[in-house]
């Protein structure tokens, strides 16, 4: 039985063995992806990270109130007192898609549980989309390799686990569908179908942008590809109609949304599409009127002129009124762009990618991608049965180069390097496999050789999934949702969930809660209380103001909190109980586990203070000025006692380089005589259990305090 053996017939369609193999591999890819993405569920059925809580709340509002109310919604429970225009500042298509699919597919699931599963399901379904996309380049084998690679790609898995109800999974899903429709459209011989696909591609690319702003990446890739089309395609008449149709449908549909909206169409994103489209039309006209021997030369001269003019425009753009995206998007286009803004630098996902991290995340994909590039650039490929059309070959190389370039900026953008490497690696491995299986041996040697090849490829595929045993691609996804740890280095607990419930049940409904932006979405969604700042980072000045409050002297901080009409302040502290004081028998702690105590340097920088005035040279241990003269120092329920050197076992009453700060428990604000009063502390703080733990504390503002 070979791959073309007919199994049965449905109407005019013959179901063959190869169809069964395709379905089997895609089911394997989907199942593998979903199982790896679902590991976090073993710790508890909760949303993960921070943004998903707002996205759940927005989706819930859409379902309960309808589309018209959603698009008019001004949320007065966030960014007090201004509030938030939700549809203008959100990933609208994430909320819309989740709401529609919930109403169709939810069954007996409540919305919260549905949104927990949504990213894992959408992310796993994307293995089918990338199969179809890569199949255009390298055939069925390449498509199947791509689906398997996508199922286990670490950067993609980490940003699409259960509970990760954020932008990336759906944005990538729509983005890859848009690419498939566009590329299959311009390859279609049926012009009616081609134009329909091209229009749908433009609309779907808008959906991807409205799901995740990071999909500026696809606009860059498409713009560069359009620039190349006049030189690699001969059907210029078709291109003159189809490309403007695609770009027009993309930009017109973008205008229907507030995001990406007019800022994208007339900003950098639109420029990446409009200018190449105009160039394509002009270049084709120039080539048409040029003698045959000068067609390419004149087109390249026109392209060089465009590059020079474009470079000049970019250089002077800082002094123009050109609408520019935020810094993180500009930094993605230009990885050499740097910032001195501590607010931007404080975000973990904005960390620059290192070579070590890139190799960890992409492993063998780098090798096979290199093989793919070499084979596609090789003249030999055009003489084999494995023929990739010139335009698709150029597109694969463009998306590969741009993906690696863009991902060098932020860890978050490694997903684009993964997509690029998956496409190139799948093509390379498919070509290599076909070439290997063409080699002629006698029957026994042929069987042994092919089996050996399959085993080697299988081992390479499985290696990053299983080795090293404690830090492989599977175990990286085996972590608790962040609401159980507060993004600290402590074991999972219910401290945050219990605190949020306490706030909901024990504070007035009109209370205003002050907390660092990490926890804003949790408080607004789970406690149903108004917050000052959250992860949307809509107003830098408010974030800086709250950071300033935390580092200001308590009396000054109290006055600023009252001016802001704040009722409660919530802080999160992580510590490690590692020993007991011999004389008193009291537990001793190191207070540096990833809570607010570890963020104090960022609070100082963002709030306009000099960290060296408050922190010793180790960047962790607080000076007396911090502990005695700042609100945060007073709110943290620990006080340094001694300093200890872990190697020499030497103790010191004063800080010395190399020594660790050792603290004991002490709540400083406990009575009505203080500017704030502790009204709640989570259970972990009350337990003197050896090892790391974290605590959530709620302080009430003493309105009757006199500074």
C-alpha cells in the first residue's frame, strides 16, 4: 500500500492513504501542543499573568451589554480619576472573537473557564494554519514538519498556555491566516478566487492587527515583499490590480477599528504598505516602457532612489508630524534604538534577547533553517522536482531575515523568530528528506538507510523536549499561573486570591485602591474596585506619581494619596525564612524574592529618585534612608537586623560588600496614630514556615491623621 492508495470515496473526492497520514500528523501536532500548553492547569484553574484579567472583564462586558455598549464603554474603575476608553485602548478583536466563539462553542462552560482554555485551543489550532501556509512553499511534507515544529516551539508555547488570554495566540492565528490567503491568492490561476482571497487576506490581516499590535511585523514583511515583486514575477498586469486591492482592503478595514485605526493607516504601518504598492505600480510602468535590456536596471535605479528618499524621511521624522507608534514598536523596527526611560526598561518582556536565550528557544530549528536557506539559494533546487516558485522563495527569505532581526529587540518578539525559522526549517528539512529518499541503494540498504534517517530526525526533534531533564521545552511551560506566585520566586499559594476576595467583601464599593501597576488588573477584575494604574500603561505620569509616593517620606506620601482620593494601598512582599535567631528564637529572613521589595530600585528610578541614595552597592540591600524615610520602607513588614556573609559566616551590624541583609518581621503601621494602618495580611505572613513565601498586605489610609 502506497500513499496514493484509495481508501474510500465521498462524492467526487477520493480519500487516500496520504490524507490519512496528514490528518494523523495534524492531530498529533494539535494534541502535543495542547498538552504542553495545559501544564499550568494542574496548579489551579486560573487566568495567567496580568492582562488576561482585563481581557476577561472586557469580554464579559461585551457579552452582557452588547457591541454598541462595548464600543461606547468608558471604564471608570481603572486609571482613576480619568478612566479608560476601552475600545480605543484594547485588543478589540480578542474580545470580539472570544465573545462570539463563547456563544457558539462554550457548552456548559462559564466564561472565566472558557477564556482560560481559549488561548491553548487557538494556539494549538494554529498548527493547521501553518501547515497550510508552509505547504504553499514546500508541499505537504514541509507543511507537516511546520505543524510539528509549531506545536513544540518554546517562544510560541510560552505565550499561549492555558490562562494566557492575551494578544499573541489569536494575533498569530489571524496573521498566519492572512498570509496564507494573500500568498495563495497571488498564486491562484482562477482570478475570481484570487481576488476574493486577496480581499479576505486584507481583512484578516486587520483582524490580526486588532488582536495584537505586535503584528506590525507582518506589515514590514509584506511591504518588503511587495517591493520585490516587480523583479521576480512576470505577470505584471495581475500584480497592478491584485496588490493595490490587498493593501486597499487591509487599510480600509483597519480604519473600521480604533486600533489599529487611522494612526496605523497614516503612520509607519501604512507607509510600509502604501509606498511599496506605489513603487510596484510605478516600477512596472517604467519596466514596460523601457527596452528589454534596461528593464531590470531601471527598476533597481527606481528602488535605490526610494531607499535614499525613505532614509532621509526617517532621519527627519523626529521633527515632523508623522504619526509614530510607541517606543516598543519603533525599537522593534530599529533594535539599535535605546531608551533611558526606566519605565520602559522595567518591563521584563522588554529585555533584550541574548545569544544564549536565542539558542535555548530555537535549538535545532536554527540548523534546519540554515539548511533551508542554503538549499533555496542553491541552483540545484531548480533542477529537482522540489520546485519553489521564485516569489515564494523570496518571501520565505524575507520573513526569515526580518523575523530574526526584529526578535533581537525584545524577548517577547522571539515568537516572530520562531515563525520565521519554522518556515525555513520546514522547507529545508522537506527538501533534505526528498533528496535523501531519492538516493539509490539495494533494497536492504535502502530500508536501513531510510529508517536510520527517520530515527536521527526523530531524536533531534525530541532532544529539546526531554533534555536537560529540569529545563527542557516541556518543563519551561510547567509553572503555576502568576496569580499563585505574584511573579515571585516563591511556591504557589492562594494568598493573592484570598486577598482579592477580602478586598471585595470588606471594603466600600467606591474605594480607590493604590497598588503597583502589576496588580491593577487583578484588583479591578477580581475585587471589583477602582485602581490608579495597571498594565495598560496609558498614562506614564500616573505611574511615575505612584512610584514617587512609594519612595517619598510617609507624611508627604500620605498627603499625595489623599489628594488622589486613595482609600487603600496594597503591597506584595516575598521573603525567605532560612534560620532562627539563637537568642530570641525568632525567624530570620532574606527579603528579596521578587515582590515589591525587589522592585524598589525601579520605583526610585521611575519616581525620579537616585537609587544609590537608598540602596547599597549590591542593588538589593536598603540603606537606613530607605527603611526609615520612605513609605515603602515603612509598609514592608520587615526590618534589617544584621548583615551576614554566606561564605565566611561572618556577621556585621553594618552593611559590607558581599554581605546579605538579614531581617526580622516587624509591622510598622498598626495604629490610628500612623498615616496608614494595616487592615489585612494574607495567611502566609502569619506562618513561620521554613523556606520562601510571599505575603499580600492591605493598608487603609488614615483620613484623620495629622502630619
